[in-house]
C-alpha cells in the first residue's frame, strides 16, 4: 500500500537508525526503496549488509522489504524522482536517510488517509532534535493538536512552520502525474516547492503531533553546506506564473521569493548577486509590497542604501 522512498547520499552512520525506525513500524504493509545517489562513502555497503541481515532475521525467510537502487549522483530531487518511478505502492511516503519515525507513524498516517479521504497529501508534525533533545518548536498557526483538513494554507495567521517536511508526508502517487516531479534544478527548499504545488491544486490534511524527528546533528546535513543561490528555490520565482488565478498562493510565493532574492541581491557573493539579479527581474513586482519594488527598481547604490537602513531598523526592533 505504501512505498517508502529514502534518498541516500553519504549517510553511512545514520542510515541504520533510519531503517531501524522503519522496520519497527506497527503498520507493515509497505515497501522500502532506498535510492543510493552515488554515495562516495560506505552507505551502499551498509544498506546491502542491512538487507542481508533483515533476510537472515526474518522468521519465515521472506525476502527483504527493502530494495536498494544505485544511480550516479544527481541530487536529492533526482533520487526522490527515481524512487517515485520505481514505487509499486498506491501511496508514497518520503523519509530522509538521517531522520527517524515514531513506531506508530505509518499507522497514524493510514488513519489520516481514512479519516480525510479528500486529501492528496497527509502530514504529521516534526520535531527538530539535537543530541536527542527538542531544540525548536515552530508555530503552525493552528490550534494545538490540530487534526484535519488545512484550509487557506497560505493565509494561516501566525504560521511559521511549513507544516510539511520531507520526512513527514504521505502523498497519493497519482498526484505526481498532475503536479509533476521534484524540480531537479533545486537543491534547497526543493521539498517546499513540491508541497506548494500540491497544496495549490488539492486538499491536504495535517496532524499536529510530533511523530517525525529531524536530526540537526546528523552527518552531511544540507543545512551544514554552503547554500549557493542558483540552487535555491527563490532563483525560480517565474515557475509559479501558471498559478496566477490562485491569488493567495501566487502572492505568497512571489513575496516569499522576493524576501530571499533581496538577501542575495545585496549580499557579498558575486555569483549569488548575479543570479539574484536575474531572479528579481522574474518576480512579479505587481504583487510585492512597495519596499521591494523600490529595492528592485531603483539604481543599485540607492537601493542598497535603503536596504542597509532596513537592516538597521530590523536589528533595533
């Protein structure tokens, strides 16, 4: 019923705990697809050994529910897309190779699917952990413990969290035929882009209960690497132009991108500034607040002076 897609790149230390959390699930009608995205460490060998041990430890000698697929390095979007293509289940659950699930996570997701059948994506809240301890709780804008359909997602007052993350969603497989696959140009916020495209077209449901654990101190975390703007979602604000009729969604995406384009545009990295200059010309000025119109349309020296004043104001606040 559920295909669990795990993209894997240089996570030899973390992947065993992640797979352990999957095999400990109380709901068992699933397959696991690990897509090794050209790892240069021992990740491939670790998973191969894990599969062999799972067969040996099986009480009836069945073959493992885990499949390992190897491909040359194409990035996390490429790995997830390969997993979707290989999946035999009706639903896709994503899990990063260094995150963990509560043992009842899949069982609760299946209950969510049953209770909210009109949804195309079901999410459960995630906890950000460091050294085994909760380090940050992001406001959802929803009532504590909320469980149900999410209405008017892009206008939820007080929402800081994206609600959905790359290890805490289950998606009906046929949805990808409509919204497309992960955008392989993007390495950062690529999952956000996918959730947005789904939310713009379909009902979604969410449960505010911590059942997924994001390990901040895991090896080779994307957040620990230098983030080049050309690989960041705001570099492509024009991709949302087909959604102009969805006014709240379109305004939200353009403003979200503009905020991040501004940082790179007035930053110190020449390459980032070059890509940000192109991106600012693609963002839809008509739906931006006045200050962003000034930032992006005034001569650079004047706009940067205004930007610096804005930073000082924010710092004092």
